[in-house]
């Protein structure tokens, strides 16, 4: 496989005079922000929203069980119901990821994001009315529906952001996905504080909030353009594509951008939208496909979702007082949001590969230290504070690169005909890994609590192993196939490298 010339400077911002660096327009920023607000923001919010009211939801499950059957809920059944409530979100996400290619083909990128809000509103109603209806099944169904929303969003949004942004800021705009995920996690933590909605009488309002970002997106996104690449290559509407480019780029002469898309279209005259099976069999995209599969698996199995889902339990086991847990949890959300913003600002200068390797390497180191500190925490009074520092460091390392770059890469590594199938495969890996973490983590806690009286040690050891294992696989892959920074590449040139 041949490297393009100048590959040794792949982590630098291109100085190619052919790339005109326009200022970022309000239209482009608005599309990125409001597109992510009703999409990745909701995904992040749902990662953390079940954390604060967990005890109240479990108590609601027990109360409902007693009213129905006359006996308290068995411990194993309670663990199973709670695990299903947390992890079923990922099953919905898998359904959403599998359906997104069909929806995108019918209604487009922006249309898919708008249509997806229906799932968010339905989920908000089911989740917020479950307690009133005395039905924990409504909560479980609501989590599935919200998962479908997130599954669609995490495929459609990166595709939309990648196609509307100029080459020299494609990574920055793509990082809006990661930034809004972190902001959603942080918002869930803030609203879950005891002074706000983290009370037994108010926890259902935490789920009612899901409708707010969805409604905001419905109000704003219709007035912003569709992806010009989609309009030109799939709808064959050059006038609409030209207007979209003009609004996103803030200039009248967009002939260079139109010609770039036309060139890609001419190169693909004999190609139709590729199915998942066709893509799996195609040698032309083999290494791109391996790249997104490994990075998506690392994204979930590195252990961050276990910390997001069960932050309070981990910190409780680390020895922190119950009354300060919500505020400590809040600091983790603030750190991850700040790290994601910094990553978005530096991604075009540093590059994708260095941020990925740095992030996963740092996570492996701090997970290892966290395991040691948790093991000895009962022996030394101040070790819980080092455990807390390690948790913050793991979160910051994740959000510095691994938290957003896999989605950016999926949009950048594939041409138009391959892109829907690529996002379907990436989404499937993402959500299956998410489901495994959400379902198995509570049972790891229960099993180790019975055998070792220390649930968190073994759970974090498992996550540490996963982080180090998938880090080594990632490094092996990139040693074999060095990822080129895509800021200097057109979307067509990636395929040229493989031919």
C-alpha cells in the first residue's frame, strides 16, 4: 500500500495552497451544534441519567413488585431487572444502527436527524410516566426506544458533520459529536443533584427532560441546509447543493467544492450504494473496515461506560461519604467536557492517530494504577483520593481522543457508496460492546462482593485488562497500516490508497 506524498507530515495542518481556509460560519456552527444537541447530547445524557436516581428506581421496582405479587422482589431478580434497564439501552441502539442506512437513503442526513426526534419524545413520555402508571416495564421499553434514537443519531450525525464541513476543519466539526456527548453526561449529573431532580419525588422529571433537546432541534434544524454532498451525489440536485455549500462556507463561489464532489461522483459512476455483505467482501476497504471495528470496540470495552453507568457505586466502594458522591460525580462530567473541548481545538494540529494512541495508552496506565489503589484502599486512609484522581485521569484520557475520533474516522475513511454500510457496521460493534459492559458489570459486582467483599477491585481489573488488551490490538493495527490525517485528503483519496 502506497502512502501519498507528504505522509510524514500527516499530523500537521496542511499548507496546501489549494486549500482555502475560510472562517467558520454561523450556519456551519449552528448545524454542528443543533445537530449534535438533539443527537449525541441525548446519548450522553442517557449514559449518566440513570446514575443519580438508581436507588429510587430500584425502590420503585420493589414497591411495584410487592403490589403485584405480595412479596419483596428477590435479590437476583432485582439485579436482573436493573441490569436490563441499564443495558437494554444498547439493544435499542443496535436496532437504530441497523436501520439507519435505510432511513438515510429515504430522507437524507438532516431528515434522519429530524425524524429521529420522534423516538426521543416517545421515550420521554414512557420513562416519565412509568412511575405514575406503576409499570417498570414502561421504563424498560422507554430505554429501548431511547436506545433506538441514539443508535440512529450516532450514525447519522457523524455522517452529516463530515459531509458539511471543509477539509481543514473536518476533525474539529466532527468533534462536536464527542463534545455534546460529554456535555450530555455532565447535564445528567447536574440535574441529578439532590437540590434539583435527584430526589425520590422528582426523579421521573429527569427523563421528561429528554424531550427538551429534541424539541429544540426540531425548531432549528429545518432552517439549516441538508448535506450538499448528499444533495449532489444522491439527489442530483446541483442548485440545492450549491446553495447549501454557499451557506455553510459563507461565500458565493463554491465551484471548487462542487467540482470535488463531481470528481468523486464520476469516479463512482459504476458504483451503487454498497450493502454490508458487499463491504465485508471488498478488499478495497478491508483495512479501513478493520480500523473502525477495532476503534469502536475500544471505544466501549475500554471501561468508560462502566464508570459512567456506575460512578456512584465505584466511588462509594472507594470510600467516599454518601452525601458528597453527587458532587464528586459532577466533577467527572466537568473534566470530560473540558477534555473533549480541548481535543476538538487541537485535533487538526496533532492528528487523529497520536490522540488515539495517547488516549488509550493513558487509560491503560491509569486503570492499572486505579486497580492497585483500590486493592490497598482499606490499608491507607488517603488512597481513595488517589483512586479519585485516577478516575478523573481515565476520563480525561478517553475524551482527549478515543471518545470522539472513532466517529470522525468512520465518516472520513469511506466514499459515499460505502459510508452507510460502514456506519451500520461501526454502530453494530459499538452497541454490542456497550450492551456487554452494561449487562455484565452489575453481575461482576455482585459475584466479587460475595467472594472478595470488594466489588470494585475485580470489576476495575476486568476493565483494566480490556483497556490494555484492545490498546495492544490498536497499536498493532496502526503499526501495520499508518492512519493518514484526513485534513489534507479528499474523501475519494482514501480509496485510491488501497487500489
